[in-house]
C-alpha cells in the first residue's frame, strides 16, 4: 500500500468505528493492566468472566495482595496458565504498592520491568490507559498487517515498527483498536469476510472471497 491508500484504509476504519476501545472490562489503569496480563493465551471473553469474579473481591493492588495467591487462583482458574499468572500478579502488586504508591507507571521501561509484563502488554496499557501512540501487535494485527499489505513482516516487532512508521499521526492513537477489531471480526484467520470488509479494494490479499 502507498501513503494515499494507507490514509484511506484508516479513514474508512475510523468512519465505521469513530470511537474504538478495548473489549476488556476494567475501571482503572490497574484493572486494565491485570486484564491484559491475564489475556495471554486467553480470549477477552474468558478474561472478562475471570475478572468479573476477581475485581469485586479485589480491585486494587493492595486488595489483591491481601486476597493472597490461592484465592486469586480460585477466581482466575478458568483461563490458561492461571497459576503462573497468579504468581506474577501477586509479585506485580507488591512492586506497585511498595514502589509506585499503588499507581500504574506510565512509561514503557517501568511497565516492562514488572513481572509478567512484556512489550505487547505494555503497549496496550500505554495506549488504552494513558492515550499514548502505541500499537500492540497480537495474532490478529500480525495477520492483518501481512495479509492486507499494510505492514508485512516476519516478526511481531517488524510488523509493529512498520505500522508505527506507516500509520498517519492522526490515526496512531486509535490504530491499535481498529486493527485488532478488524482482524478479530472481519479479517478472520481461516475465512476472512472480504464481502463485508470496508477496505477490501485496498487490500493486497490474493485469496479474497467474493
């Protein structure tokens, strides 16, 4: 895609969904961080069910510490890797309470230093909680970047870097949400719904359905 086509690509996604947002349920930056941590190898639907049990019992870092690992496990055991995630969550909460006055830090370096927080999680939190221009490349965005020709790359980081360079500044803050939702519901892995796609004519995918 050339610059004009990329601008048109995002313009159409914006017109279809002017105010995109995450499908994870949360009421604070801390709860968002927890939800994104739990979403590794799990669906947003599954995470929302788990946090619907966890957050009413313990919605802050201090409350989760007070709850304890075994009780945290009891609330999140329906999602994958729940024991490791519970252990990381308790360790993360301890750091937030002791080093950050229970607040979620708003820098990549600080976030990625927390247990269980990688680049993708940090990107989601920086973008969704703090309005920073980041793009967290998950399986949907990786597929979409390659399939459409928007940002082809062999690695997640390569796709992320290309998206950050190629996405016009006016669309950068919302790009993450538009791309993930489009990949999740339209540009699906096994059978993309090209007949419903608002950017199909801009897409370079050779296997388009009609």
